[in-house]
């Protein structure tokens, strides 16, 4: 073990279930936050870990600038300490969730950003990610890893600019399928947020139990051997609630119709009202039903792999392999769906509506890749 010594932990729940690690805030102890387990679903192992910094007179990995701004060297040492404990506690195949409150949220965020593949998901509660603290925060860093974020509208403890920056990164550029909520509370967990967290944990664990080994998926784009270009300009604003919608910088109506005509002419495709989206959303389905793996579809039973939203929105929802979904997000063409990997295929993204012919060509190729996967083709054919 490192300079911090062995961790002090408190545990409750199923010894063999998915592991939920509860990380407390400044001034609290593991005996405080373990009480959250009483409001969270059965079937999990809940473990609260005492921050080693509490044994050294305070939160040593935070600078004097305030909560939410960890010192890089101290954060690195604390994360290494935690990982040594975690790797000895949870085998690689066991799902591990991080739930951090306040200062513990920054630590949970640092762990997640440092090694996203290690975790089944993370909850960032009334805190901030550790920006400028030596952990990566590039676009699509968290693609495919569900995140739950809750904030208080009247929080006077965490600086508002850091809360806003955390919200913006997680719901847009991070690539994480993110459930995000703000409640009319200060720096405390709202009862409705705790209930939503409980449901999120149960649904994510259930999805992982059902999923099994992911099916093979395409690794390159239809007609784009060199990958996607960078999309121009800032990302459009997209709702963080369900139904997920593009709210700004929408596609011209004539381009929406041109795109639909091209997509509905893909081989073996029919169109009708989407089986999952809002009224007026035009679903793109395989006429003969499901051919590829279930993860290649938004609605497998309907053969629906994509749909185009009504004209006031003009964006699309598309099922993609997670690696290609990450590239689409990183290049500015898409954002993750909040329920990807929770109720829906892990690579489900909202693709922004095209603003000109060049963008239409790229969006059409993104959807053509989804079509190839749904049709059971090992690799998309180049045009």
C-alpha cells in the first residue's frame, strides 16, 4: 500500500453483487455516506471508503483555491492508492460504480477520467470534475460510460462556474450517456435525485447482466476510410431531458427532406412512424426485420436502426458501434443519448441535422454505416 496506508471502509449489502463505491465530501466520514445504501437498490455491495486525506488533517489534494480544484500531484497519489485497493477488492469482470458527493465527486470524476474502462458508471453528486488536475478531459473521453450528475440550483459551496463547466462537459463533449438534473436545493442531496440515482443504478446493472459479450461491429465508416472530418463551429444546444432534441442551429427543411430521401433509398429499408421516438419522427427500418446484432438497432423488434426527428428539430437518432459513436462525438457530429447503455444500445447518439450539402454527405455516411451494421455486413462497402 502507498504512503496513505490501508483504507478504512464500511460496507453493506450483497457481498457478491456489483460494487458501488461511495466517496464522501469534505468534513464527512465513511460512516456518514454509507447511509445512502439504505435508499439505493438491493443486490449491490455498497462500500464507503474513508479518504486518506482525512487522516492527514484535511483534504490535502485540494488547493487553497477552494473545493473542486485538486492539486495534480496529490490527486495522482490518492488515485493510485485507491486503485491499489480497488484492484485487490474487485476482479476485472465485476461491475464497479463510483458515487461521489461534494469533494468525493471530484475524486470520483478523477478516477473515471483517468481510466474510463475500469468503471460501469459514475455519479457526480453536488460537485465538480477535477479540471486542470492532470486527468484527461478531451472530447469523447467518457464515450460509452454512463454518468449520473445531480446539482443544486442554490448550491453555495461549489463555485457555480465549476458546476456549469462540469454540466456542459458531461452532457455534451465527454461522450458519456448522461442523466443530468438540477433540483431546487443547496449543497445537499435532493430526495428526488436520490430516487433517480437508485433507478439509474438498477437499470445500468440490469443492462450489463443482460448484455453479455458485445457482438462484432464495424470499425470504419461507410465511404470514409480516413474517418470523419471535424464539424464546423460550436455544438448545437441539445436538451438534457427525454425526449432528446436538437434546440439550436437546426437543419434547413429542404435539406432534411433531401437527407430523408437518400436514407430511405438505402437497400432493404422501409420507413414509418418511429417505434420509439416522438410523433412525426420517421423511422428507418430494415424491411425484413432484424439481421445484425441487437446492439445495431434502436428498436430490434421493429428493425429500426435510425430515425429522423420532425422538422422543428431535424436531428437523427442512430445506433452505432461504441468506437464509431465516440469518433462522431469527438469530431463534433453527435452527442450521446442519456439512456445509451441503460435501456438502449450503448452506441446510440443524436446526430446533428446537416446545415449544407457537405454536412449532409457526412451525416448520410454515418447513417449508412449504421445501416450496414444492422444489415449484418461485417464491414461497410465503399461507394
